[in-house]
């Protein structure tokens, strides 16, 4: 049985990695990722009438979105309370006289 030299195996490995790298760079980009800007977040805690735990208000400043959620100890997960798109709210605002 003939053995291949280590340099031949390394050359084949490098050629395979080069082909994989070229494929990844030439593959089409995901459009869902490009349509949304990377967020800048702020968080404030507060109370909601009728809920015992405090609620965390999470504001995405770049995309103008607000989410309210609280931590459920029994389920060990965050539970969403509400969502608002603030740019839509601002666009539909009618000032009073």
C-alpha cells in the first residue's frame, strides 16, 4: 500500500478550504439581515397595573421599537407584555388644538 506524503495531504486540505471559502464569499446574502439596522438598546424597569412582577421596558433606539417583558420564575423565561413601533406612533400623531 502506497502512503501519501504529509505535504500532499496538506495541499489537498488547503485546496478544499480554499474552495469552501470561495463558495461562502460568492453565496448570495440573506436579505432579511440587510433590511434591519443594528439596534442600540436602552432598558428601564417599571410597573404595569395588574402585574405583580416588575416589567422591563426595552427600547431599540435605532429601529424605534419598544418591548415590555417580565421574568416568569416558574417557567424560567421572559414573557412579553407588549410591543410598540414608535415611528408608526409618531407618524400617526395628531396634535391637539
